[in-house]
């Protein structure tokens, strides 16, 4: 009944093939939430994989639904005693589309082992990650006969569609989701070989800007020099928002400062690209910031797509319109409601009144960041360090965006993420994969953590959890 036994039992799933077999079944279910004809696969993932597993582990299960959500959410609960602390966990079983372009011999919905990696859609995002956690839970229950804490596990089936309906589901079932702490696994580690905690996420908002100059294309030989070119105008308009080195020129899109303890936490970390990763371009982005501060503590404002005319079928004509989709990733300290109005004002002030700024077209994620000094952070970090012998990297927030604000702001929980992927995993792209060695280590980390959460070890639970300090 030891911690070491639980860790060894969890990691045996790699050597005996049981973990691979479970992940292969889950990858084979093409649960792409943005593909309309695959909608039945969302429920199938829960019915065939999640519900039987949770019930076998002694959880009660029920489906939570909302008209906005692409598929149902599953809430699984194992309440061992009202006197024990309660953990809320989260994962998502939907994936992005399979896409073309996978290497020869690889298929998005067939798990394939190659060069120490498991390839397949969802191996990194997020089926592989919650499969690690579930296998570790199973190992602890088998070792101890119980968890030693209460656990609620929420599996969403629409995260890749912007988590539509999740906020409403959590609001409707807020009492059922009450807990002392939120722990989840998604996104990448800081590096392949560096276990990581992140405590929130940057927010994200996307919107279009465009110029509509006229109704039709006009021949450039007849009208060139006489008619304005919306592509040229839009390109210049963008420079009123973003400088040539990537610096943001609209104050409302940036925080006023980086908190001292966030800067101190980031000073201990280093973003180091691996072979095959793009190399960091230090001249790009906000001047005076480190690479780590740029991606984890500051805003980035990007042109994601532009369209003007037709490159595929050139017309030798002045295009009538030009459009670009802009995306802002932002940390705590930026008012998302002020973003679009500020962009409109900046363009007007710069003389680009013809530019139309549309309202956000997709789901908006709000920025969250748990205080790095929160007791739950230290408690969980100590457990991971006991397992590996080295302190994990602690990121104040992820550089990307997640629906963390629902749990941090709406449910008012301290939120801690323990990712089981890495920056080069190719999530959302062909050849998505999970390194087997990373999965092996992650199984040990989570089994050790779950064991500690239910004992008086280095990460004891305290039902009187300090108040949440999410910003």
C-alpha cells in the first residue's frame, strides 16, 4: 500500500501494453467536434470509453447537456466522505479534424508507434492526457483500495469548438461542481524533459478587419492609379496596430505591468526550442522583455490570415475588398471588452476610417492566473518533485488559451494544470503524437500526486483551503 507501489503499478501500463490498448481505442473514435457528420462520435466516446471506466472505478456518472454545446459533458463523481477534501478534474474527449498530410503509414484515427512515439489525433490533445490521469487513478485505487479524497471528473466534448455551452453547464450545475481545488491536464510542458505546472491561461479573442472599396474587380490597366487598392490600404492600417517588429501599438491591448512574483517565477525558466522546432527570433515582440515574459506574461497580437484578390487565379484587376483576421492573446490585466473599441479608435486616429472592425467572431477566453505563491501550488509542486527528484517548472499561466476562466472565475477555484505533452507534439496538425517516455513519466507523476492527495504525505490535503487568489 505504498506510494512507490502505486507509481510502479501505473507505469506497468506502458510495459504490459494496457495503456497503449486503451489509448488506441480512444484515438480510433473520430470525435472531431467541428465536423458535423461526426457528431454521433462525441456521445460514443463517452458511452463506450469513459462511462464504463468510471463506473468500474466506483464513480457515479451522469451527462450534462446544453443546446449550445456540440456534445454532452460527462460528470463522474466518487465521494468517499463528506469530511474529505474534493478535487475537480477536467479533460476533453473531442479533437480537431484529422486533416490530410500525415506521413506515410500514419492515419489520424489509428494509433501508430514509431520512433518512441504514439501517433494519432488526440494522443496529445487531449485523449492521451486524460488517459494518463485515469490510469494513474486506477493504479492508486488498486493499491490503496480507495483514493482518500473525493473526486469529481468533468469530461467535455466541445473544447475544440470553443467550449460552447460549457460556461452555461457549469453555472447550472455549480453546486455539483463544488470543490477545493481544480486540477487538469492539457497543453504542453515548458519542455519535453521538464515536468510543468501552469496556473492559468492567457485570454484569446479574434476578430476581422476589412476594407470594402467597391463591388467588383476593375482592370488594372484601365483603372490602376485612379482607384484605391484595399490591399495596400489594409496593410498600412495594420501597421497602425502592430509595429514592424511585432510590438503592439494600442495600449489597451497590453497589461500595465508584469507582477513582481510572476517576473520572478519566469526568471527561473527558459524556453528552449528542440531540434525541428522553429528558432526564437529575439528581435520580434515587445522590446525589453525576455522570451519567457513575452509568451507567458505579455500580450501578442497577430495577423492570422489575410485575403485580397485571388492568388490561385490571378485576374490582373484591382480587388474590391481586403480582409484580415487578427488575434490577441492577453494575460491578466487586459480588459477584453475594451479591445475592439480601442482598435477602432486607433485606426480612426491614424486616418484609416474606411477600415471596418467587426465584433469577435469566435468564443472568447478570458485570462486567468493563480498566484504562484498560493499554498496549493506549493503542495502539488512538492509532490511532483518527490517523484522526479527535481522541482517542476511553474508557469504563472499558459501562453495559449483554455476555458480556465470558467473554473477560476465562475466556480472560484484555485486552478492548477499539469500538462502531459510538449511544444513539439504537433497538436492541431498532421502527425500529432505523444512520446512514450513522457507518458511513462506522467503516469508516475500523477499516481504519486493522487497517492499524496489521499494521505498525510508531502502533499496533504487541507479541507480549509485558503481562499482563491485567481486574478
